[in-house]
């Protein structure tokens, strides 16, 4: 309600203020159902069927048994440091074995800065795994980035869940 | 045989041929457990041990299936291996130390026989399975006082606890070679003859089925005789 003076007569009139509201449109990105965000924030697409189910079964079973059984066939107590190192190693190679099949691709593509390749190739402990990468093959390069940067050990449960689905 | 449009040439083998397989993982053993009184026993209830036993049996079935592939598929068109899609897959299989197969077998395992139905189709056509024996076993009708002998109760049966560990591929159980040996020897067929002669899988399955049915009929006859003898003893005692 506002007061308007008309011919010195005060009268109350309703003044409608026509506010021009600017509607802000936020475009919501439509995300695919098979999108998975790894623990370090990389957006990945899960490629169902990239690895044959019988290969997953064989690798998973062997990895589980390697990690839990000693040379004599008796279950490990899991308490010694050596046993824990072996278990960690088994599951790390298991992750790489599964990721190698291209079960994920990068949703946002490879980083434009290729410094990661230089860093990776300069790391001595990755030498044996890197021997398998064909740096001229774009698919292999993407897999390498996923194996060494995009997916971490914290994503192990999710990776197993995906491939067993 | 045609599986997923791949034409494969197969041959029949003897069950004993697939039993002698070597595993590259040790057979699980129960872990030791120390009791309060200091005695050490093997703990068969350990969950990791039990899980490993189950996985070991699955792995053994896979190794046996691999043996079946290697020994029963005599040939297939090797030009399939030149396809680019397979070449990439083979590269990944070859570099994985847990997938230790030659290319010919790997192609059969991971490209052709990827589902259980196809595996069973092969296994049932090249090796003697309980499925095949069962068909013959159920085909002859024998009753005990009107009840099928296969379902009739045996009062005086003794459980000896002696059994052979079954070998299962997919959902098919392989006939134990011990059963084959018993049938062959009791039928007057030499073991060598049973293995090498041109007996079809149906011939062997029917021989095993009739042998088992005959044993079952004898068991019922002995059971009936025992019941009768107990009845007489009871009567004379009273």
C-alpha cells in the first residue's frame, strides 16, 4: 500500500510494482546411469560386459585364495606383517587386473596436461606394470590413467560390486 | 557341434581321463586351533577355511572343464583367432599371470563357452553324466507293495558314511569312474574294453542305471526279509 497525492488530496492507492524478475536458468547436467565417481573425485563410466564374467570369477577366486591361504593350504592368521603385505599386494594386482580390461572409461576425458605420463613413466616401482601399456594406443593410455590415478584402493569394494553385478 | 555360430568338432572321452588334473593352488586344510587344555586340533568350522573349500571346488570344476575342452574338441576354424576383437582380448589374458592358458583353450573358454548352458551341452555330449544315467534309471518301473522302489522306505538301511566326492561342471555331475569300474567288472567287461571299446555314452549309462536299479531291488528284498524275520522272532518270543 502506498500514499499518492492527487490534487492535494491524499488518497491511498494500491501501487503495483511490476518487478521484472530475471529468471535464472540453471542447466542441470544430465548424468548417465553408469556414472561412478571414484574416491578421489574422478568421474568414470562403468562399461558393463567389458570383462567376461568367467574371467572375473577366475581372477577373483584365485586372488581370494592367494590372499587367504598359506603355501601349506591352511588359512593365514592375517596377523603377521608379511601376511598383510602379501594380502595388500594380491588385492592391488587384482584391481589392476580388473581395470586393465577397460571396465571404466573417463567421463571427462584425459587431462589436457600430459605431465602425468611423464611422472608415471619416471616411477621405478611401476615399471613392470607399465611395460604392458602401449602408449600409442589411446585406449591403453586411458586405462593407464584409470589404473594409476583415477581409481584408488578405497574404491576396491565398489569395483568388486560392479564386476560381480 | 555348433555353439554361438562356431562350428566345433568333438569326440567322446572316458571319465577317468579328466580326473587326473593338477591344481596350481594348494587344497585348503583346516587351520589349527589350540584348546584351553593345550591340545591342538584342526578347526573345521573356520569361516575362511569353509569359503576356501567352496572356492577350491569351483576352481577344480573349471580346471576339469578346461581338461574336457582340451581333450574333446579336436578341431575348430583357427582363423577365428585372427579377429582383432579376439587379439585384444588375448593380449590381456596373456599378460595376466592368473589366467594361465594356451590361446586355443583360452578362446574356447572365454569366447565360446561363456555360459553354463553351452558348457552343459558339451559336457553331456562327450562325457558320461549322472543326468544321462538318471534317464535310464527312471525308465524301468519297479514297485514294492505298490510304491516305486526309488521312493519306497528302506527300514534297515545302514549309512556307512563312505562316499566319493562328486565332480560337478555347471549343473552336471560327472559319473564317478569307480561306479563305471564296478559295473564293468560285475558285468564281466574288462576295464580296458570298457574304456577303449566303441560303447556309446547311452550304452554305458544304461548299464550303470540297470546295475544301480538291480542293487536297489536287492536292498529292498533284503529289507523285506529282515522285517519278516524280526516279525517272526517277535512272534515266537511272545
